[in-house]
C-alpha cells in the first residue's frame, strides 16, 4: 500500500464527517395511514393539516435534484393515501432541466396496489417498492399490523408479480414473534423473485410503548446474527444490526450510525430530523419552509454539524467490542432513557437496559414529538 493510501481517512471516517448530500434520505409524505401498526415509528394514522402540499413537495424535489441526491426513500404513514402520490413520484423520477431523475424507493402496506396501480408502477423507471409484513402468516403479522393486513400485503405482492414489476422488496421488522420465521421470510421473498429487507425494531413512535413486548430476546439477537452471517449477503439490512457485530465478525451493511451524517428524515410537515427513528425535538434540525430550505439545514444546521463531530465512547470506552459495535443505535438509546454515550439497550454482552433487569422510570423516557394515531381509511 502506498504512503498516500495510508494517509487517506477510511470510508467510515469520511462518512462520519458528513457528505454534501444525504445518501439515505427518507421522506414521509403523510401521517395518514389506513393501518395502525403497534410499532409505527412515526405514530401515523391521521393526516396533519400542515402537511406539504403538491407545489411545496415538487419544490423540495427540485432542490434535492439540484443537490444531486441520487435516490429517496418515500414512506409515511401510507404514502399512497395521498391523492398526488403518482404525480409526485412521476415528477421525481423524470429527468428535467438537464438533470437526471431521482430514484424513488417507497414503502407501503400494499393497500392501494390493485391490478391497475401495479401495472402503472411496473411501467415506471427508477422505482423500487418495499411491501411491509411482520409475519409469514396472518396470525403473526396481523397481531402487529392489524386485522386483514397480511392478506392485503400478499395481494399487493401478487399484483406486482402479475404486472411483471420485477424484484420488489419485502420489508420485515424483526420482533420477538417472528425471529423464528427468518427462513420462511426468505423463502417467501424467493418465491416472488423479491429481495428480503430485515430491519431492527426501534423504540420509536408507537414502538416506545410496545418495545418491551416486541424487541427480540438476547438469545434471539444471537439467532439473528447467526442467520445474517449465513444469508446476509442477499438480505438488505441498512444500518440495522451493527450493534450485533460485538458477537464476532462484522455483518454486511452500514456499520455506523449515519444520523445527520449520511441519513436524515423529512417529515410530512417539512421538519427535518437526524434519522427516521428520532422524531423528537432534540433531533429536529429545522423546517423546509425556513429560509435556505433543505440544503441549508443539511449543510449548516447546528444539530447536524454537532453530529458530524467525533462522538464520545462514554460508558462503552472500556469495551473491547466498541470498534465493532460503536455503542449501538442513538435512537434506541434515546427512547429507552439511556444517555447517548451509554451502551445500546440491546447490548449483546449484557450491558443494556434489558427490560425487567434494569428499571428505567417510564415517566423519564422521552416521548415522540407528536402522535397522529387513528387510522385513515380512504384516500384524502
Ligand atoms: S440513530 Fe439508530 S436508526 Fe438512526 S441512523 Fe443512527 S443507528 Fe440508524
Ligand atoms: S458495552 Fe457498548 S460497545 Fe460494548 S458491546 Fe455493549 S453497546 Fe457495544
């Protein structure tokens, strides 16, 4: 290796100091949702009357295009509830003003993917779809996502498949009740020619109140790690499981917290947060309607600037696994009442706040910024 190569900072070090534009930008288009999943990270249900309108949303897309944002993750709520959903994603993916289109990956519960919409989606370029399920059978899934939601998601998958959409994603949040189904989730994805995406449960949104019942046990965390070591190359996980790296070799995926560095969230009313799992005033960097828009927030906000500074290892400093685990997920710590430089609540070597062993006064835990619970059953 040359001396100049040795002097280069590692990729992780460069990512930690932030980039000109986010790699992983999530944009929740609406708080409205036809379901009311018990772990919903944004406590969705009802539309917020302050949500960005069509013109404002297109203005944001223009700005992201100027910043050369490569792709965006669109979510909600249920994004297809919005009447202008197709108008907005078609606006995003279409090249204009000499610039490429912005790739769109959107997450949906599948309610609105009927045969006609599946054909319309299949005809679009630069589009990826994630359909969420949390069990391989209706009993397991519907206990978390609501009655009828499993059948609804499978119908959407069938419609996409019949429309030759191509390899969509099946997105699963790993819970205590579905870790035993990992092989079956993979088989289901394979049966559609789809790709499995496995996400860590965080105690965010309504998940604050269901975390104790749903988060995997220590033994299940080992099970997830072992399974991902065998299958992880073909399973998308984002930054979900780097806290498990303390168990051995590093898993595939982003092995750092990207909040405010390469990751951020735009919520339906234009507030920008450090990541989708920290919808709370402490992690709100600004609002798109403020002067300077998104680029000023991303490049200059005090919050994002401070998150890009080297972070203290705090209570994890003496842990031999710190380089592998990095102290875990900021959001998981925050909403379980753990200091941000403390160990992840699911620390795999036993230093976490495992419910029942280390009492944390629930009243002292931070609460999410807003609760939009109550389902929306029709297109607005
Ligand atoms: S706070 Fe957690 S979920 Fe958010 S970017 Fe960091 S590691 Fe990921
Ligand atoms: S003590 Fe901290 S660094 Fe060590 S494994 Fe636990 S969370 Fe990770």
